[in-house]
C-alpha cells in the first residue's frame, strides 16, 4: 500500500494598516519572494468597530511547500508598517 505524501496547509497572515497598503504589499510579493499564487486580501474590523477607516487589512499567503521564511515576511511587512501574525 502506497502512502500519500504530506500535505502542508501553512498560511502566513500579514497585517497592514489599510487597504491601499495591503494591495501595494500584495503586488510586491511575487517579485520579492517568487510566489505564484495570488495572495488573498481580507478586511479585519476589530470588534465593535463601525468605521471602515479603522479596519486593518490582512494579506493571506498560502505556503503549501513551507518555503517562505516567517522572519523575512515579518521584515517585509514592517516595510509597509505592518507585521506577520503568528498562527
């Protein structure tokens, strides 16, 4: 009986201050890290917030091969006034 190879469901979440910054970071990711899969942008309103201006934006990256270095992603997000959220 043959076993399937391990499947990794590693995801990285980068937190950014606003949508424009999140989109700018997402556009820069392929050149910087050589990723081919498009990152997902998600609005993250904090509990009780009604004002869209106060929402943070998340850039979610799938990393099935576990090839991206979390420290490098954190440093990259910091260039955009953001950070990498620990899982």
